[in-house]
C-alpha cells in the first residue's frame, strides 16, 4: 500500500474519524529519519519514518513529548500515533510551523518558558522508562542520589562504549565517575523535568510560543539542559538572562556545566567517531585537575 494511504489509515484510526492525505511532501531538517508532511481536509500532520527496528526510538519520543505537553510550559508537537506499517516504523505528530529564534523578545520568552518547564519536579532522578539520546540508548533507572544517577546512568555507559578507542579515556572517565560526588558537596539539585537534548536545533518559535521537540526527557538537574544549550551555541545572551532572572543558578555552575557536557561529547564520540576523542579526553583531564585543585 502506498505510504500516503497507509499513513492516512493510521491517522484516521487514531483520530476516530476519516482523514485522507491529499498531498504528501518531504520535510527537510532531519538526519536520522525520513520526514513527511501530510495535508488534507484543511489539516496537516507530520510523520517520521524509519526501519521497523527504530520503533522503540519513536515510542520513547512519543512518551517524552506527551510529558512535556502535560507540563504546559512550552509548545510541543503533540504525538498522535506510532507503530509499524508496510515494514516501516512510523510516528505521527501534530504539525507545527516553526522558525528560528530571531528577536530578543523571542529569546526572552524561551528562557522564561524553559525555567517554567524546570519548575515541574519529581521525587527521584531518572524516568519511568529508558529512552534515547540521539540514537544511543539512555538508561533512566530511577535513583535518590543525583551524583550516583549521573555516574551510573550517564557517564559510565558512554565511557564503556568509548573504551576501545582510548585506554586513557577509560581510565580517566572511570576515575571521574568514582569521584563525582565531590562536585556536589554543597549542591543538591531538584529533580526537574528536562528536555534532555536541548541544542539549538531542538528549540524554535511556533507562532508567538516557544516550542521544543525531539526530547530525551527525564528528571534531573536543570543545569544539564542549560549546559547543552551552550555546548554548540546558537542561543543569544537574552535567553540566559531571562532564565536566570526567572530562576537564578547556584554557585559552581561553570564546573558542573563541563561535567554535564562531557556526556554529550562522549555520545558524539560514540555516534560519529574519533573527531570528538581529544575533546572528550581534555574535558576529563580538566575535570580531574579541578578536583585535585
């Protein structure tokens, strides 16, 4: 069955009413999945497609989007349905018209909205299910201790994946994970609801509302979201000023920022190759030196 007819049938089933895609067009911007926009009867839906074994990624994304939507702090594309059809995994989402942050007031709105999201807190760190950071499985086993969670569910799995590339990275990374509580002697973060993968490509404006998408949601230190926004740039200073005005950061953020971004650099090393190896080694060396201080 053509993809248009198959997806139309799945959307109709999820809506509980008929929908027929009169036009289907490819949507750019994604590097992991095929993306389509389906239009018909005055409405539009956004669909992602990939091999059937990618279904767990789509189910995790659907779960994360539903959680962020429930928090009602930022606009998200609300998930409609997911599954496998004609040998392909699919995810259908509400279609949003998106545009990059361009104006100061938009950056301010995004900073305030992110702080509002982080005000939604849980009682433990982690999440109700494992999910993915990019294409990498992300462990979310809940924990009472944030340093223990970040060491065991974030750093150590990435270090294990990268171990074959560098004995020095493995040795230094395992030492850093063991000493992690030293970064949190006077700081115990709340378990905030996080986007989890907040680089500039995953935040935009939809109409007048700040919007996010492609989450890797869990409960953790809000600083991890902010740290990642700084890793690849793209957010104006007005964004950070608005966030800090809404919820000031605790002393020691600059040190913890490097620790949190190490996770993402290690993930890029494991996904995209040795171009990130020296950066990861330098970050580990710098963090260990700071502890020896």
